[in-house]
C-alpha cells in the first residue's frame, strides 16, 4: 500500500510537494499557537490567519504539483515552482511577522513598518498571479497531453476561474476591507470567520481560488464528455459569481 502511495507522487513536482508539506506543518504549528498563545487581533487569535494561509497555500502547492507534470515545457515549470516558493514564502513570512506583533496583516497601513509589510505582501501576490497566468497560457498553447481531454479541459477552466477570483483580492485592497455593510471583524462563522450578518468578499475569493481543486474533482467524478466539463465549470462560475454579488450587496452567505 505504501509503495503505491509513494509511486503516485514520484513523477510529480517534488519541490512543490515538499513545499506543500512544509506549509501543512506550518499550519499545524499555527493551530497549536492559536490554542496556547494569548496574542489576539481584533478579538481573534493572531495565529488563526497564518493557519488558514498555510493550509490554503499548501493545498495550492500540492494541486499545482499534480498538474504541472502535464506541461511539456518543464524548464518554465521549474522556474514557476521556484517563483511560487519564493513569493508565497514572502507572503507567509509577512503574515507571521504581523501575527507575532499582534497586528493586522491585511489592509494595515497604520505605521511605516505596517505599510512596508503590506506592500511586500501585495508585490509577492502580484508576482505569483502574473506567473500563474503565464502558466495558464502554456496549458492553452500546448496541443497534446498525456492525460484525458476532459481532465485537461477541467484544469484549464479551473485555472481561469482561479485567476479571475485571485484578482478579486485587489477589490478588497482598494476598499481596505473584506466586509460589506460593516467594518471587518464582525461576528463570523466558526473557523473561516466569514461574516454572519454582512457581506463578505472572502467567500467568493475562497471558492474561486479552490476552483482549481473542485472543478477537476467534479470532472473526474461526474464528467464523461468535454460538454459535461463545460457545464460543470459554467455552473461553478455562476455559483461563485453569485456569492460575490451577494456579498457586494451586504448579504451574508447564509441568511
């Protein structure tokens, strides 16, 4: 059983797989800190945010490690893997620094140091967004793949949706918050802390980003033709767009 498990990963992108493991380990450490540390930001453990980012980036790295093996241009894949690790490590490091200081990491421009940290976060995310868009183009340019057409189409469409809702992050930066109808840090649902009573732009951002996992999974389970993949992808895009519009109107995900 263990041989089959490790054989599945042996031809995948090793740097990103190891980075994913590192992120999951970091997430576990932050989870422990959230239980035993007294540091809080706006009434919530300061370590809850780095926990979520470690897990999210870990899932992102793991998923890309599985998908990137299908590209013929492995030179660009190697470059992207290094870029991914460097820029998202900067993002994580800045969030950790702010958590340790008991400060907000996002939309925080209260002091010169806070402004520098937030700017570094923005630059790192912009860099990886641009590079991910380039990788998306490579998937569309390449003509032949070593996996079924349905799965490749699902990867392509999920990458497009993910990039679109990565861009949504700039809306939150522009308005310096993620809650619509109130200030941030209103009462939220467990774990994710999405607002219970107001619109929260993080909902669409979350589901849009995780199109990268959900659409290929639904394709694997449900799709028999490329038409099925298009239907799944369009319905998912409509759902995520609905959560964005709903949040923009100041309405919570569950009313």
